[in-house]
């Protein structure tokens, strides 16, 4: 095949000579074997692969051993299920997802937030801030062809922090942003927990007071009320990381261990208490410190907390103000104090909260809190900040909370004769220009079929293009809910 390459050089350079090229081609006819069509296809694939390899060599990329195979057996059956922990969204599921996301958006905008988004693929370093976080072991991470360590985002807050640092002083404070994004975590699947899910985040950057947390909790409660969930269905457990900090300070536990202790405490309802004690002792907490800590974490009222820690503790002042604001907002019946709530991510610094199912059937529905020192983790200047994440999987799993959503189309248009198909198309186009949805029957179908189709898609009216009516410049209209039928001029069709 080297002769072909040389011929290519002859043709593509200024020294191309027609008679010389013809002579080379004549000589090749006698030397090249005759290939069957299938062999030619294989060789074509192999040639394209070699081009890719040459391109990798030029760009410094290397093909890994697990690259997709060059030759695929097109008759091989594939598993029709999506990868474990992920979901398909056929029309009935997509309607539900769109409904849910629309409610997320409308509530966020009701509270004056603006929508943002970030890449699904981020630098791995963005998500491995501190050792001990469960999220480190759940990353979908790999090395790309440029030898960069990247990861599919497991949450949205670090991406938000990165964008805030990038924008710097070009944005004025406070920032009120929301996002609805796909997240990935390789974790054990339980009810309401998947490896791929969508998350609604709302964040306030630049407000140091608990007025920000009160506003965020209010927004989630507003969402719940919109979809028919009451305070008897869902509640919020509220605490502060500063409670835990105070206990550790009293036992001279170094602040460097704070994040690891939080991660352990976050497992309280997930693993036996003896295992919690073992893990706490493994991070250098004394037996007395462990017992005192567990006693504090069992407290369920601010009065009891004040008895144990004293009235001068900063955490107590923050929590009292939050509960006072809850009264003013009118959602006191939704929230309760629970000292065991610490959240599993190391970056939280103050108030933390979790939405929970009062029947106890579901895991945490949503959660969030204050993260005043996250930006410095990435080299930026710290700005007071708080936010929450609300995954779609938990609430969608509880079908009793979700509406039954059927497809809805305003019009279904059909022709009674195949020769009138183009006329039916023009009627559909006219209605669509007016902003109306139209399902156009694209083939000649009996009216019985059309009525079944109309019922399935919940069409409001049927527009029939018949030859007699069309000659008069009219169409037949049937209101499907009432059965009313009439003829109307095409120009008057609205």
C-alpha cells in the first residue's frame, strides 16, 4: 500500500505529472489483489483507525487498552436496561420530571433567584478537599486523553464556589443563584438513592446572618406546599456545626479533626452506636469526650442545649434567631431542633438542616447549611455563604406525592383523503404559527383510529380536512370534551 501513499504525494504536490501518475496506476493494477466488498469495508475501518492513532501521536495523546473495539458485531444483542443506578426517561417519566423541574424553577424565581449551570465534567480536585469524606470514595473519576484527572460532579456546591471565584468582583453581593443539574455518585443503592440523579440547589452568597438560612428553608417549604405536601408529611431537623465545635473545644480536640468527626456523626442513624464509638475513638477522642459528645447529640430542644452548654455559646444565639424567624415566616410547625444533624460534607461551618419524612420511610429528602469557608479551599477569598441541595430521586420515588400527568395537545388534525394531506399540513402549520400545539396525523387513517389517538394524547379538539368542506374554504371542528361539532372558515380558525 506504500505505492498508493506515494501516488497521493504525487497528486497533492505541485510536481504532479499526469503521464507519470497514469503509469503508476497501470503498474498497480497488476500488483493489487482483488478484495471482496466485506474485506474492503474492514480495511477502510483499519485505515481510519490508523489515522486516529496518527492524530493521537501528533497531539501527544495515547490510546488506552480499553478503547472501543475497531470491529463491532452489529448483530450482537445488547442489554436494553440502562447502566445500574441510572434511569431512562420515557414520555411518562419525562412529563413528571418537567413538572418537578418547573416547580423548582418557579419557586426559585418567586424568591428572586437567578438560574445558573456548570459542566457535568469537572476537575477531580474540586471534590477531594479533605480526607474522610464519603464523597471521595463515590466519585466517578478518570484520566482524560490529556492526562487530566476529571470527575463527573457528585454535587453542585463546589462548582458554584468555583464560578463565584472566577467571577470575582464582577458580580455584586449578595448573589442569589439556583441550579438544577445532573449529579453522579457511585454508591450503594437504596430507596430514593441512585448513582445518577438531578439536584435542585439554591445558594445565597454574601449574607452572614441566619436570615439567609431562614429564607432558604422558606423556599423549600413553599415548594412542598405547591405540590400538596404538608408539615404532617415532612419536617426539618435543624442544628449547628458550632455545637459540635464547642464540645470538641472543651476536650481540647484539635480543629483539624473536626471534619472527620462530622463525617462519623453523620452516620448515627446508619450504623450501630458501638461502631460510631469505635470510629470516634479512632480519631483520638477520649472515652469521656465520646460519651459527652453522644449525650449532647441526643438533645432535642434548645432549652436542654442551653442547660448543657450555657447561654453564651454562639451556636445557641444563631439557632434561637432562626426559630424566631421561622415564627415570623409562619413555618414553626415544620422545624425542630436535633443536635445530631451535622451533614456529611466537611465544608459546613454553622447552621445545618435536613428535610425528613415524618413516617420514617425515606432517607433525607434534602439538606443544606452554612459554608462560610469553602471558597478559601480553592484559593479564593472566603465570603459568607449558605445553600441547600434537593435531589429528585427521593421525592419521585414516593409516587403518592406526585401527580398523574397525561400528555396534552390542543389540536389533532387529520385529512379524510390522502390527496388532502398537504392541505391538512397547511392547517397544522397555521395553528402552530398561532402558538397552538398540533398533532398532525401523517398517514391516511380511519376516523376510529384518529379518535383513539385523540383520547390517548388528551387532544382538546379534532380538526378534519374533508374534500367537500375544503372546496368551500372550510374545515370541520369537533370539541372532544363536549362532542360539539361545527364547520369554520380556514381564515377564522383560531
